C-alpha cells in the first residue's frame, strides 16, 4: 500500500533538490555565457575544454534536471488527483516497490518494458 503523505514528502524533497541543481546550473551557464560573449579564443587551450564545449555539457545536464522537475511535478499532480500509482497505459496498480525505487513512474513494469 502506498502512503500518500510519505510519497508527497519524498517528491517534495526531490523537487527541492532538482530546483537547487537547476539554479546552480543556470548560474554556471550564465557565467560561461559571459565568458563566451567576451570573445576570448579558448578553442585551442591545451589546459581544458573550450567554453563552448563546457556550455554544451552543462546545458545538456540542465535539460535532464528540467525533465526531472517536470516528472516530479506530474507525479505530485497525480498524487493530488488520486491517480498516483495507477499505470497510465493499462490502468492497473504500479507495484509499490517500483514506486519506491522510482517515485515518478507513470507506467507499471510490463507497460514500461513494452514501450522499449
């Protein structure tokens, strides 16, 4: 059985962590953007990655964090609507062990495997 209060607390903690990571990445990208706009030639710097490569890497990580934020928000909405823990594909209950391991899961294991 799913404890809604425990799940809500777990999801809120993940949301807070993801927001903090997103803020940190946004700051790093802003700093790198300023360096990139300074028109410095770092493309041939033997001591490290060029600013453009680092900016691309951090932008990719930030996209992942923003996807996690969206997934947590969606899980919180399902929790409030009373549909949390119900597979979005087949309508059967999602195994509580799966939700424990992956609290943002929208699909049961069978449906998730079928989509691969």
